[in-house]
């Protein structure tokens, strides 16, 4: 456990990091770091003139990174409304968008070029879908 993240005790249970105060901060930090590492692995497989096509990088991002980040989001989705979590999630999204477009890192509004929704909105949409499924089952 990283000492700078929190001083509370935490435990990992079924892939979800629970701390004693249920702030979910450490869980978000770990998920963002794993997603960033996954995207770096994809970025190493492509360059400006060679490697994976932007369509494939988009597919990899949507198919692997989104589910990796949003795993068990039904529990921790309220933290997505905090500015610090939104900023961390938008950094991951921006990094993926730079890989998709091949743009340089100083390019502004690269997310608009790809047409991807904000990652915190994707997570909240998944939670709403899960809540609707539970409600329709009578839970």
C-alpha cells in the first residue's frame, strides 16, 4: 500500500480495494495505474508510420481498458463525481486518445477528435444499466 495515498487500512477483495473509510481513493488510483500500464503496452506496439491502426487501438481501449477501469463500479461510482477522480480518469482517456490519433501531447481537445464520451460518464452509464437490471429483477 502506498503511504501517500491514505493512512487507513485497506484490503483487496475480489479485485476491489476497500479501505476503512470507504473513500475508494486507493481503488481509483490503482485502477488508473493499471489502465495506464495497459495503454503503454499498446502504445509500444504502434508508431507514427508503423504498428497498430487507430481503429485497432480504439478497439483495444474500449474492449480492455474500459472494463478494467469500470470493474465493480456499482460500488464506487459516487467517487466519479469528485474532481480528483474525474481528473485521473480524464488523463487515462487523453492518453488513449493520443494513441488513437497519433497526435502530439500538446494537442488540445484530442478527446473531441475521437468522439469518445468522458470516462466518468461511461462508468455512471454502466451503473445505471446495472441498477435498471437489478430493479427489473425485483432486487
